[in-house]
C-alpha cells in the first residue's frame, strides 16, 4: 500500500489490474465448463465474483448470472436445396387449356391466362414435404419454348430470392451457353411436366434415393404416372420416392388473367366495342363483362373536351362476322336499357362528336417518342440544336447496328461448308450446313488459291494448289477451272 500526502492509504492500481488479468487468463484456460460459461456471458461479472471463482471454482453455481441470454450459439437452420425443372410449353399451353375449360370459353386456349412465376415457385416448394425448420434454396431451370415476357418472368423469380440460371440458345449455333453453379448436393427434385418423355429421368433420380415431385395439369399428364408400370409403381407406392401433384388444385394461387390491352404492341381492331362514359353504371358493365364468355382485353381512351375516359372492349378470339355482330348488338341493347351508349371502334373513330386529325386516325400521346428537331430560324450562336440536346443518338446507333447484322444474316456465306467460323459466322448458312458444323465442327479449306512458293514448295504437305485441276472453289465445292 502507498500513502498519499494527506496520510490516507491508496490502492496499488497496477498490482490490482495485474492480479485481475492473471485471474481472467486462469479462468479462461481452466477446464471447468460451468466456470467458462458464466465467465463468457454477455455482461462481465463483478470483481468480487471473479475473485470468488479464482479462489474456489466450484462455487460458480452460487454466483447469479447478470445476463439471462444464453451464450451458446444458436443452432443454424438447415438449408434444403431443391432443383426445379419446368417444361414451359407444358405449363403454358396446358394452363391456357385448363383456364378455357374452367371459364367455359368456346375456344380451346385462353389467351389471357398468365402465371406468376414467383407464386408458382412458392406453391412448388411449400408442397414438397419439407420440415418446417428447414429453409429452401430453389434453383430453377426453364426448358422448351420461352414466352416473350421471359425477362419479366425471371425478374419475378429473382425477386423471390430464387437462384435462377437458364441455358440460353443462340439463334444460329443452337448450343447452350454454359453456366457454373457451386452448391451442395440437392435431395429433392421438382419436375413441372407430365410428359412421358421425362419418365426415364424421373426413374433414374428416384433410383438414387432422391425424392421426386412431379407436377402437371390433369389434362396433360401421361398415363405413365396415372397407370404406372411395375418399376414406377414400386418407386411410387412402396418406396414413396415419386409423388404426383396437380397444378389444377393450386391454380388460383399462382395464375391471373391479363385483361389490359397495350396499344403500343398492336392496333385496336375496328370491330372492337366502345362504351362511352362507363362510370355512369359500372356495376352493369361488370355484369355484362362477366356474362361475356369470350376472351377479351380492356383499354381506355380519352376524348378531347371530355373529362371521363371511354372503355374499349377488344375481343381477342377468332370469330366470324355474324357471331361478332350478334355479340355487339346484344351488348348494345343491354347497355341501352341503362342509358349507356355503345358503338364499334370504327364508328367511334369517325364519329362527328369526336375531333379528327387530318389522316382520320386516333392520336394517342406517346411520352417515349424521341424529341423531334424544330423547323425554325437558325440560332445566332451557330448551333443547330437551339440549346436542345438530342437524346435518341444511342437508339439510332443501335438500330443501325441491328440492321447491319440482320443484313449480314440474309447474305449467304461464300465459304459454305468450309467456313472457319462455323456456327459463330455472322453470315447466313443453310440448315444442312449448320447441322454439319454442330456434328463435325469446322473444316479448313485447302488449295483454294495458288501456292506462292513456286519450285521451292514441298508439294506433298502444301495446303495450296499448284495446278488448275487442284484449285478448289469453296462456294461451288468443286475443283478445276470454272
């Protein structure tokens, strides 16, 4: 102990801290689990408790823990990897067929039917028999013909925390672009297709003790699943490794109908039905649309000088003129009873109450149109843009490049079967030539021009011609003078 100027004793701080440090190191290195648990708590023990443990570690149970939070690491949730294979043509076409049957439409396919890929993924993963304490990592592959909204579809899948990798095919090479994937080995496979062609793959997976869930529409499932043979029946009934599910039972959870018409993609047909000022009685219009057992899409048009938008009903199924006229007349008479006016789009576009443009066509503003250069007086500064910056230069360059590449495709490659680029060639090749490239690869043309070495050439290994009879024309695939 040391004495200060006033005669009071003061503690040797350095000695106390050193003793405390030795005690801490000792407690950590002691092979006493209970002592270590209490010491590694989230809040430090008091100095008195640490000294008590140092003197007699067996008294650890008598010291109250300052934190009730367990110091033991939380048990991590198990992550189950699922591989999902989707036959797009099976889901798309059979889904439209099922929707048409469900809605009682006269046509075989419902062109307004769509499916939400993210919700479909949830239906597939939530009904594959996984325990509740397991997280799911789904890896999705799409095979077959792809819809034109494929980018939006994959964005919907990726927004649901699904790892997606597709095998895109080149329009010329027909080869799949390779993609690498490092992950754990999956235990569960989901195949969304009822085609018979996939039964062999299903059996091979099940024989390796993996669980296989086959999803299909009832109108598109093969008899190989509904009336399985002995091998498949054994894996389905006895081993329970193959399980069949029907998308029809969950159709309302992942599908919807696209009933909005996009005039940017296609023009409005003249025989479409236009209802003026539909907000007068919306309930009647909804009832009329519900009774309309034909596929349709809706669009709204704004008349000049009128605050309310008019409703356009575009029938998107193929109908003869008499049937179309009968539907229009029945709808007009039904709406007339409730003081609602209806006319064809042709009448609407040429009506006297509607202002016309010089060409007699309906003008819809397009906010995405590029800025046009104004015709006026030249600026005094010598600049032609009058202070405005053109914003469509990039689009012009892109269109020019695409047109140039398309022009090359329509031009036949002069090298034909001897093209060194093969399936990567920008010029056009026939189906036979492309098939040869895919099966045999490329081959280099030999002796298509004369050798320049003259008498010094070693003719046996030379790749160039020395006589007219040896000269090869790659375009004609013939030798000799032409």
